[in-house]
C-alpha cells in the first residue's frame, strides 16, 4: 500500500502539472478570461439553445467540454477503499506499476557450460556450449513412425525413463547408415535416462572435444579442438528423427521438433554437480566396470572422491532472462445525480455524492474481482487438463456413505490439489480454495474447519464480492457469490510471490475520479470513476500454481456431477 500511495501521489501531481504538494484550488478563482483559470482547466462555455415548456432543453449543452472541476483526481482514499473490498487480491501478489506500459521480467537458471566451455558471457544459444540439452518431442510425428503406430505416448516414455542410451540419426543420402548424433560436430551425445519435468522431453548430455577428463568421460575426436556443439540449436531447428538405443533393450524412435536448454527451476540433474568415476564397491562407475561414459543411474550415483574433486573442473549454470510486456487496461463508469435528488437528499441529511461514490466503488471492486477470478479459473483449468486431474469422489456402495465421508473426500481432493501444486510449481503448497456457496456450506461443519471470526467476516464482506468463510488447515476457504449455489466448481491455488511464476495483479491507477457539474445546468451533476490495471501471467508455467476442477460423484449406478446427488442433505 505504501508503494501504491507513492505512485498515486506522483500521478496526481503529473495530472495537474503541479508539484505533489500543490492543490488545484490554490491557483485562484474561475474567471471568464481563460488566462486566469486554474492550470489545466478548460474555458467556461454556455449552452447554445433554449429551454422547452416541458423542462427539456433543445440545443447544445457543451457537456463534453472541459470546465470547472473537470480535472481528474487520483484519490488515494478511494483507491484504498477499492483495495480493501477487493478480496480477490488475497489470492495473488499485487505489483503496483508506475507507467501504463511496463515490462515484467523473470529469470530462470540454465544448465549451461561444461568443464571446458568458455562461452558463458553470451546468452545467445548460437554462441554457447550447453552441457545439457533437451529434445522436445513432436508426438504426432513420433506416433506415426513405423513401429510406433501401435504404441502409446506413455509406453514410449516408459521405455526411455531411467535408461542410459546412445543416439543415432539418419545418415546423409539414400540407404546411408545411421550416424551418432553429434558426430558431424565432433561431440559425444548421450541420453541420460532423464525426462524433463513438464514436457517429458529427453535430456541429453554433451561431452565436447578436447575434454581429457571429466567424470571418467572422454569427448569426441580430441584433434578437433575449438569445435562446438552450439549448432544443435540451428542445425536441427526443423526437427530430426533420432533413435535412442538403451543398452540391452530395443531401440526407441522419436521425432525431436527442436532442442532447448534445460532449466534449473524445472528440472534437477543430480550428476551435474559431480559424479565419481568410482562406484560404492570401488570399481569404476560404469556398466562393465571400465573407464568410460558416466553412469546416470541415480542409485549408483556418488559425489567426487577428494582426489577427484581437486582435479575436476566444475560444471556451470547461467541465467536466462525473459520478460512479459504489461499494458494497463481501463474500466470506467459514470454516475449522475439530478438537481432534485441533490436538494432532497441533503435536506434529509444524506450525502448524495457519498452514495454515488459507494456505488461506483462497488462496481470497480466487483469488476476487478471478476477479472482476477476469470484469469485464475482459466489457468487452473489449463493445468488440470494438462495432467488429467481426477476430481471424482468414488462411492463403493450407496449404503456405506454418509455426509461426513463425502465431506472428507472433498477435503481430500483439496489436499491432493495442494500437493500437486507444490510439486509441479516448485513454489509452495496451495494457500486457498474458491468454491460456491453450496460446497462452502457442506464443509463448514467439518471437524477440521476453522470459521472466520464474525467481526472479521463482517468487515471483509462490505461489497457483493468473494468473501472468506474460514480455513481448512493451511487452506483459506473463499465463497464466490457469483457461482451458482449448486455449482461443483472448485479452484485451488497458491498466492506465490512477486518473483515466482504465476498471476500478478498490477494496478497503475486504482481509482481516478472526476466530479463535474453540468455546464450552464444543461445536464446532470455527474461523477466519473476510472480504474487502470493489468493482470499478467508471468514466469515459466504460471498455470502450475492453480488447479481448477468440477467435483464429480462416481456411484455404483454411474457418474454424476449433480450437486443434489453429491450433497443430498443440501440439494
């Protein structure tokens, strides 16, 4: 809020062309001479036309012209009121921005150079020698390869997982024998048996020429000094079919659509920090007990011996920076007060401008809540679809279930979603869950449910928007009043931080208000409110912080998503 207050003060000053401490009214009184008007104020203009007997006006009222009071005012109290009522801001980080167009940067680590790689100053993939690369698989082309047409994606991945293997590509020319991937570039490439965490892309290790010793490995032709393997990014930019042949197993053919760097925040490669050439039994850490390629079997992986650590250069990681362009969007609404309303309400002690401001504030609050929840639901659905999340509550026998067993299974789904978010986002377990009023009611009598105190609940529900009803363990439970009472929609998510992947709410000017009386009394007294903000998904795989799903009931008689069937005592 302190940062937001500073930005509002700057915007007020910039809007009026004044110092931050200046007040518009201190410049003088309105005058028919334009040179004597307030700074930024338009000239007073009279309506052109005449009044009709029925009270209407025929002509031009000049309502659209700038006049007294038409100066926008970025009001911090109103912005604070909107922020206090926008409960959806509890669901994600708020990152105030000082300009309407800005850049949201994010950084990832990359497994980059090996022991003799010296081109780490540049992040251009054409100018560095990565120790590890991953090959992103084109699954449509892979499943169409002869011999794969009867296999499934999971069967192919299972054949690759955890098995060290050599890689060949088709030779040049008709009938040519396959050649080892990397031969033309003077490097040795080995499939590590590891699959990238998110896209299940095979991870390859590259051993470069002139590497006399590294983990017991020898590179390619040591006479080709200065040769690099950086061309893997552009030489195979259009894809390449590779054959991965695990030792003692059938070869597996896949179509690599492109090669990419391996990110440290996505994948953990244990052997990158050092693997001894000796196993726990004192023999060489290879399949046949001889010096050769490093073993990637995590069960036999050992750190360097002291003697090895002294003479073995370390591998290197580097930073890879990306950014997202953020453009603040605008929502705005006008309110008007008739002269009669103004006169009559003030006569009874009511504040007409206070009422209209409350309505405008509520509208902006609900719109921000709506935009945030819509973006969260979209990301949550995307994540759930990508992993095939199972949201079914299974009943083995209708006679053995009651309200408590159903409630426990609902909470178990929330906990399952939380743990999936923790493992896939690498950020944290879930912090909150958003449900409809029906499911919220169903879980409020759970023994583990802690209700929100009445005073806190009353203070937080000042607008017709999402509200917190309590918590289940570490999960805060929110009810979205715009979901149907019998909705089975559930959204589980983690708040994250400004630096972590995920959705960010980025206010530019949270509340900007103009109050202007009618020019020549030809129109109504009006109040205009504008809010400018951006909602941006940033970082690698931002959807992994959320899981959205609809609860389903798997009964003996079949599957249903009907709320009354899941919670018959509430339906």
